[in-house]
C-alpha cells in the first residue's frame, strides 16, 4: 500500500499535494493532509452543491463557515445552533460514539461565546427484532443521557426511527442550541501576529486518532469493530469545567478567537484559525500534554481526543487566562504563536520543541480550504415501476384499527432517560411537535417574555422515493411543527446523511436533496445558517436511503403561557386545516406494514404551506391577531402514519376518545400528505373563518369525548387499547429483550 493510501488520500490528491509544496510531503505533512482533506473535514464531494443553499436573511448574524450559525433572537440575544453527525463512531462503539457526539456539538456552541441550553437527538436504527440493534439503541441512548445529564444541558426533543436500511449504519445526529448576548459573539480567527495559541482542556491521546475524520470518510464493513480504539472517549465533567472557563474568558475579553478541537484535532484548529486571519502559526508539539508515552508529532497533531479547545490570546492577557483556567481546574498551555506570512503565504509549521526541529511546514490555507472540490458523476437512481409495489393499489385492510394500533409507538422510553428540565427553561419538552424554551440563560439578560421553538425532522422513506420532494417536505414539516408552538420559523440547519459518494446514484441524491432544501427554504423564507454532510453511510456496498435531517428554530414573540399540547380536550371539536388527501406513496402504512415502497409522494404546494404556517401560528398565538386566547385547545401536524396516527396520538395524550369522519377510505386515514394540521377547538366556526380568510382549506371533521376512538366506518377502538399501544411498545421490547452492554454475537 502506498504512503498516501494509509492516510486516506488518493493518488491524484497525493500528486496535488506534491505540486502544491513543490516537493514530496514528509510523514507528518502527509498525516495533516490526510485528516484535513478527508471527506468529513473538507466536504470535497458536497461543497459544490451546498453553494446552492440560501444562507442570508434579515435575522442572520453568522451564517455557514463558522462553528455554529447565529440568528438574532431579539432583546440583544444571539441564538447559536448547529447539527452534527456521529454515525460511524456510534456504529462501532455506541455509548462513547454518541456521548462524544454530544460533547463535540456542545463545544461548537460555546466556542461562539454562547451558553448551550438545549440538545435534540434525531436517531435512526435498524429494526429491534435483532439483538445488535437493541444493543446499539441502548448504548446510544445511554451515551447521550450520561453526557448531557452530567454536563448539565437538557435534551428536550428529537426523533427515533427504525428502518431496515439503517441496520448496519445507525444515524446519530445531535442538535444543540445556545444563547449569548449579541455583543459577546466570538469567531474562530487567529488574528494578531505574535498572539499565542493556548490549548485548554484534556490531555491528548491515541484514543481519538482518526476518530471522525477517518471513520466518517469510508464505508463500514467487515472489520469495523477493529476500529473501536479510534472512537473518542468523552469526559463530561471535564467538558463542564471547560464550558465555564471558556465562557468566563470570553466574558472578560481575554481571548481573540476560540476554536473547538473536533474532527481533525489540533491540525484542524490551528490551520483554520490561522487561515481565516490570512496568517501563519508555529505549533510546538512538545508543549502538548499527552496521556500516552511515545506519541509522534503526527499523532499529536491529528488526535481527536475530546474536551479540548484552542484559544488565541494576546501575550499581555496570558497570565489572566492561565489564572481563570487554574480556577476552573482546566489544563492550559501555550502550544503555538501566530506568525507573519512568508512571501504572502501563512505557513503552519510544526516543531518538536520551542527551537525546533521543524517537522512540517505547509500553507495553512491549503489544509483548511485547499482540498479538491469534486464534481462527482451523478446518475438518477432508477426505480423499477411495478404496480404491485404501489401502496395505492393495495385493497383496504381487513382491520384498519389493527393497522392503526400497529403504527403507534411512544418514544418516551428514550426521553425518560434524559433530563429535559435543566436551567428550568423548558416550557414544552419531548413528546410534542416542537420543544419550547424560554429565551433565557445564565449570564444572558432578557425580559423572559420571549421564547424559542425547535424541531428536527427527516424522512428517509420519502427521500428514497423522491429525494428532492422528500427533502422539501422535511423542511416544510419542521417549519410547521414550530408554528404549532406559536413560533415564527426563523432559520434552519441541516444534517445530510447519505451513502457512498463514489456511487453516482448517491451523488444524484445529494444534489437533489440540496435542491429540495433550497426550494423549500426560499419559499418559506428560512435561511440555511449551517449544517453537516455525513457521507459513506453504507456497509457491505449497500447505501442507506438519503436522509436529510432538518432542524428549524422558531421565535415566539410573547411566551405568556405554555402553548397548547397535542392532548385532546373533552367537549371540543376537531378541524383539519389543509387539503384532504388519499395517496399512500411513501407512507408508513404502505412501507412498514405491507412492504410496498413504490408509488409517488404527495405533491407539496410551498405557497399553500407558507399560508398554513402563518395561519397556525396566528391561531396558537392569539396576541398576533384577532383570535381569543384558548381558541386552540390542542394541535398536531399530520405526518408519520397520517391522519389516523395523529388523531390516535392526540387521544392517547389527552386520555379522551373522539369521533372523526366521514373519510374516503383507508387512503385518507393513512396518507402522509403534508401541509395538514389537526386542531382541537371549542369554537370550530372561528377556526374555519380564520382559515377562509387566510385562503387555507378547513374541514370540521369530528368531536372529542367518550372512551372510544371512532373513525368513520373504518376504526372503532377502545381508548384503553390506544393508550396501551402508544405507551408501551418500545419499553416492552427493550425490557423483555434483556439487552446488556456486551456486544451481541
């Protein structure tokens, strides 16, 4: 095997590096490029397409390119948020893979000067009838809960999806949001020649070498378990001290810039901060505290050991920085100095001692932004049109009620393991359409009247049928979810989980997904302020379904009381907002229960969807319009499982029955067409009138009360059966399976 292959480079990339340097790279330099030109760090296969996303808007303070996107939350408060993936590490070592995913996303937020206040965890795994998938779920959930709970940041929402395509390649995406005074925002730039690079936090070891930069840039397959030593090991208590020390340093104005040591480790942090300032940096590897003997300079520079930050500090501030670090019991050491460009080029030089020798000298910008940008071949994935695969061609089920119960399943087994009330800011936690928080955090002065709503959404079934439409529908659903909490959708981040980019069909899916997000973002005036691309989600040559996960943040102008939940209220009426629909393409009913994955997705009218979003927000937040308080007693969007599942979930949450109908057959019961919301209201006439004024279709469709769930002549179920099916399925599977922490054979 060639030298360059050992660090994940191609022959063409190795030749490009040699031309760039004017000489062959040495072993240390080759390691630097191997990490920084990896798919995970360089986005070399996706960057060309990501340029098509709309990234600007009136409330955007910081867009893509920094550690987190930032929007204006009002009252001088900046809202920073980001979404990341830790898929491959979690497939190999689920507890530590998921835990360090949480740690990394937290650092992305407080690097900006924002205090992390909320986490969400969109998860996707294979079916739980296999021991390995139960082991993965148990480890992933325990990793997220142990790290988030220990560091003191609540996990307030997320998703849990089971599908065969994720059986060997689970998706562990993590979203984090933080708050800061807008005046306290800090960017990751090593400006100021002579300024010092101070490494803060944990020691450096071999446990994280190639942790995400290498693992996330190749397919999983036979032998993946041998990569377990590459998975980082997290320490949430070190992270907590690091958060407090860094925020104090930023508050005191003692740092010029801050950068997280995530993917790419010290190589990434030093080259990126130097390149952003157009300067160079000398890095002394001998000054880096190590937890293992005999580490080489290449290992020190590329290790992805957790809980580490790089602060750029003026020499006059060094003593004060060291004093703050010591008070928080955070290790701190000067490991570098910012240098003048040489012949106009900022050099990253790696030294093995204060006076040398120099073991690497490369242009910093060539590492941080110099990887090749590939326009990889694209070829549409051809689906064989087979009428038997179209769920619309299936006859009506013998027992629609049994099918409805089979589609129910509460995820509370997961979120009961998370603390979602830390900071006492959580107004609406897991279980609803969106999490709701007060716009407040320690050290961030506000009136306490404003709020935030957050939702993460994605649907691989939809995107497998039509990646462009499926991605647009995911954006639309996330925006509608925050509107159900009375919030104005303000901005989004995305985590694009796809297969092997060397497969032309995957690159076509990526391109289509980007265009779908761009279409919906423009129509809904939702700028994309950041994101993550996770490729090579494939194992044994089989790609996952394209799975873009969308995180939308909405702003609530007046959070006078908690928004209505999803639980029905006895004595009220039901109104469906949005057009009625019968199509079953991409539905859970068709795919999960009847194994029919063909057909076509329901169409999405983005203009009509924008009108629905505005209407729902005005109904839920009466201060925005003429509607009286209490007009909406409960609200739930129609998505996974269709109208039947939405109604059943509302009945189970409210512990009250309902009657709905008439319907045009089982297609209307299980269709997952978007742009629909089920409203529970004491005044259906007012809701219908408001919809008419907004140009939105409205159908008074039922009444709430009793102890049965009845839908036309299709479903007649005891409320107790609905509550049991909704509340116990996942917990009973996990408890009866007797999963342990040992890897199943």
